[in-house]
């Protein structure tokens, strides 16, 4: 599955002064007339004899399957991420940030596009269907980010940045459109954080020499299969709680959590190394977010991110370091979404807003003295392929209320939770608060009917035996029955 894609605009002059946003075209197409004019204007700006100030470097770190409530800066009792804990204090932490899905492909596509999955159309990722694979057909169908949508790396490329991406999840791949806009792009099939940092080390001199760079790092740790990282793993059977577990299940879950936490420490250690490789300093813009969370057997016998939208799967850690601004606050309690990443980045680098963004810039959330009421609804969603049943789940979060609607062939299931009183979403209050159910359902209906949508794009991918085994190893397999 590992492959390298090099996409370069070698005619771009060394000067990196931001320019007007280019049309929404894939960056690996033939340069348009508008692109040629933009490059000419940029070259003229560089030749006027005046020194040009480089745009700020931008680092975006995405951690796969990372729960917010397992990080110290979200109140976790264990120090699982000392480096992230320290640098989060230099920025703004969003206490209630929500993923758009509990599946990597749609959730990460939303980070890249500023759109919900029902808008960008990436609703399915790589998954093996056992009963279908038994026929011997080696192909799977993937969604792809539509060409008409400008993504984060394409935006940064159009603003004169050199762009670099390294991802350790097989879903973040060329076939699904994630490589477009990158000068260099590398995709790995869950090799772990050392593979990302090794590649980054090989590119680091080139990156640091660029007048302005954008780097996207997508770490797979702590995704399943979880590994006990010896330096950080604390065996619960040998620690202070030894002998206090009433059942084998309690001990099993405690060991699972200890293993998961050791993975977080492991990736935190490698993120610190990545910052050093890039010479990240006080002038670097940093985005840190997870694609989604993980269940860890705390709701059922499932440890991974099953077909659900509960908070352990969709509440994600999210902080921003924004140099050069005066912050009115270091923490924001309003509900925000992964779709806010792209519009926030636009404002930070001086790019004009886009009329297609479904999200909004979060800069006012931490720079203005007063915040508006926390009434903006944000959404999460997930759907199955028809061969798996074709169900759809929708979630609406507005203020402290969260509605989950499950559409299947037997009808509609409704759940409502009070996040202030019941953050774990254990008590369904839909029957006792029908007014809120009606209001949030109406908001979801309006979004589904009025949201700008792009024609979905699909691609057929033929998998090798090794690639099939990789998907099985990381749990991307389901049964059609």
C-alpha cells in the first residue's frame, strides 16, 4: 500500500508572499491561465527590490483514534502526553470539539475540505466485506474527494507554500484524493510513528529551506492493534490497583486502557521529535486534532470505532497555536467542529473566505472579549455500504444537547442526551424531552436539504494480498450478514 507521490510546481519563485486564492482546481492538473497570471504577479512582487516577509510556517498534526478524555489537558488523571500538554498551554484548547464521523476517511476529508461527509461525499473508506471477498473479487470501491473542492494542501499551495504530507493510515491515500496539492506525499499502511519521523527526517532539510512550508502529519498510533509500549505501559495487575478488580472483565478493560495510554505516550514522544526536526518555533502556526476516538470496551465488548456516534468516538482533542494574536482566552467551551479547521486556517494566513465552507473561522472565539451564545448546531454522521445493510446514523450537537438518529430498514431510532449532566451518554432522555428532539431533528433536516453538495466520485481499487492483510490487521473488515 505504501507509495510516494511527488507533485511539484517548480516554476514557483522562491518568494512566498501570499497571493489571491486560485480557482478550485486540483493542483496536479495543467496550470491554468489564471495560475500563470498569479505566478507572474508573484514574481513581479519579488523583483521590486523590497524585502518580502515570509508567510508563517504551518504544521497540522492529526492523530488517529485519539480520545480527548485520555489527555491531561482534558482532565485525564494520567500524564499520557507531556509534550502535547506543554504546548497546548501555548495555544487555545477547544473543550468540546466534534469529529464529523467515527471513521477515518470521512472525518479526515472534513478536516481537509471544511465540509460534512454528506457534502464532500467521502462516506466510505477501505473496508473488507468477508462474504463478498469470498467470491475472489480483489477490488473494493472507494469514495474520492471531488476535484471541484479545494482542500487544505491545495489552499496552501495556491498561497505560495511548499507542501508536505505524511500519513500512516491506508485510507489517507492518493486513490481517495488526499495527495492533491502536496509537493511531496507519502502514505504508509500503519507502520507506526517511527516511519513518519524517518521520512520527515529525510525531507527536513528541504522543508526548512523553504521560505514558507505547510506540513501535514497523520500518526496512526494509538489505533488498533494496540501495543504495550514498554517505556510507558503500566501493568494494572502489578500496580496500586492490583487485587481490586472484581471480575476478569474489569482487569481486561484496565489493561486495555493502560495499553492505549502507553500508545499515546509513544506518539507524544515522536511528535516532540517531529517538532525538533522541523525547527518549530514561536512563529509557527500549529493545528492539532484527532480524526475520531475509540470505544475501548467501555460501552460494549467492542474496543474499536464501531458503527456508532457516541462521545467516546466523536469528541476529539483540538488545539491551535496562533502566533502574533492577543488571546482573550486559552480555552473555549463552545461546540466546534472539524469542519472549522479550513476556514480558520484561511483567516490565519490572510486568505479570503470561501463561499463553500460549511464551517467557520474560530479566530473570533479566542480573540474577542465576548463570545456569542453557544447555539450553533454541529453534526456527525456515518453510513454503511448497502452490502452491509445501508444504515445511516446522524448526530446533532447544540449547546448541551445531543441527538442521535439511526436510520435502518426497520425504521428510525431516536436518542437524546444531556451532555452537561451525562457526558458519557448513558441515559436516553428522548421520551422525556420531545420538544428538544423536534428542534434538533428540524435542524438536521434543514442541513440535509440545504447543504451544498458535490457530485460523489468513486474509484475501483484492486488490492494485493498484503494490502488485504493490512486491512484485516487494523480491523477494517466486516461481515455482510
